[in-house]
């Protein structure tokens, strides 16, 4: 009798994504996932509260953001820090995984319960970045704007990267977003006066 | 027999908000709203599909955004246009209504179904701004960034305005957000090199 399954968590995640890819998120059941992984539903629920949790397993961007904020030198400019942090997230989590990220994006777009959880994930990242920036001396208004802006750039850059046939790296798309924001805001300022 | 009730819609909205303020959103029922308004539930459902719809009635910011985009001169810089548009929304819909806006904010924060709909409203505004900007010649990446940025500024400015004891106008908070974003992004650019 096998009491311990090596890499049960990883096998469940892989089985779940195979099934989500084949038949969609809502049509896939937990027993189907465990059957495909060769494990029991009991094992499934040892690792995950529900199907949505498998979907978002490994998506620890808020945790990564917390570490980036903690490790950055105290005097580092906040925008430089955010751009570098996003480039790092892009390089670690997105570049080289285009097909998987695209599948996730398509599944989220197609399912209201995943969209809701995805929106919550964005809010979670804002909730990490905002106090983290304030702790570095950024005032409340600027911290709120920069935290939201960072999540916007992550989201817009990911979609632009997925839609880009040129296969530019996502970390470069992130930098392009910051450059474009700078450019367009400067032009706006020049024309106000 | 009264077949037509003058301003039934307005009476239902006012009754609903009185009750939401007194006892919260989830505890308030449609029969309570109609009793308070002196109207029938049948009349209620002539105007609103459900309780959430009364809550968001009159919140036609995407519609306003569509009109602002259509009315702006073709050559107007997109950021100037967005800042002016947000100042107009702030002046028309927020300034002078601080208590009502604060009540709405508190009710949304307290109720998951209102938060979900509020997030959808933000997505609706992005969905109007993005193609509207592209129709004015802004490219896809910049249109996506600016549409999301505008919704972020509206959201952050509203919360900053509500929390500000100095009672600055929300249209001035909107401009302050754009000024701060410009400033912090410029500093960021200067320090990258």
C-alpha cells in the first residue's frame, strides 16, 4: 500500500491542466483530475481546497513581490524598483512559458469564477505593494497610484506579449510599457501649458 | 387608482439608499424598498432587474466617457483628454456629493456581490476607453495602458478625496494624481541611466 506519493502535488497540477486544456475548466471534475493523476480525491484535498486552487497554484506573485520589496536597497527609486521587480517576475514566470500562460489566459477569460479570482489576485498584489512602498517612504497617494500602476503594467504587458507575433521577451514588453507611459505622460504635460 | 407614479424611479432609488444606509445592502429586501417608496414590487421590477441594479443606477460613467471621447477635438493629446474628462466626471458626479459617495464606497467595501459588480464597472470603463483611444490614433499598447491608468486614477483619486480631511475638490485630486505620476515616472527614468 502506497502511503506517500512522490510529487503528488505536481502530478495533480499537471493532470488538472491537461484536463482543463482538453475540456475546459468548468467541465473538469476533481475525480477526473485524481483519476488522471493516479491518486485519490482524499490526496487532492490534502493539497487543494478546490479546483480553483489548483488553477492558481504556483501563482505566488504577491509573495515574490514581498521578497523583492524586502531585498531592494532602501534608497532605490520606487519606479526603478517596480520596473526591475516586474522584469524579474516576467523573466522567472512568463518568458519560456508562453503556451502555458496563453492557456491560462484563455481559461480565465472563459470562466466567470476564474475571472473573479484573477481580479482578487490583482487586488492581493496591490495590497502587498502599497504598504511595501509606504514602508520605503513613498507617501500614501503615490504608493496607491504606483501599486495599481504596477498591476496594470503586469496585466497589459502579459496580454501584449501573448498577442505579439514577434515573440519579444515579456521582460522587454514590461520595460516598453514603462517607457511608453513616461513618453505619453510627458507629452501630455507639455501640451497642458 | 394611480396607474402612473410621478418619479417612481427616483423614489425607489432614494428609498433603497435610505434603507442601505440604515441596515446595509444585504439585509435590505425589495419589498422593504417598495414599501418605503409607497410603490409595488411590480413597479420596482419595471425599472430594475434586482437590488444591485438600483445600487448602480445613475452610475453611467462609461456612457459619459463615450460622450467625452466623441466630443473631443481630433488632435487633442490623449492624456490631456483623459485628465480633462476625469476632472469633468469628478466635478459632475463627485464634488458636492461626498457623503453619498462615502456611503456607496462603504457599502461596496462591505459586500462581495457589490465589489464584484464594481470591478465589472471598472472593466466596462476600460472597455469603452481602449477602443475610443485607438479610434483617435493611439496604438494598441498605449491605448491599453492609458485606459487602465485612467480607471486607476479615478479609483485612487476617489478614495484619496474621501479620506482627505482638507476637503479639496475631487477634480483637483485627479489633477494631483496625474502630476504625481508624471513626477515619479520622470525621476524613475532619470535614475535608470
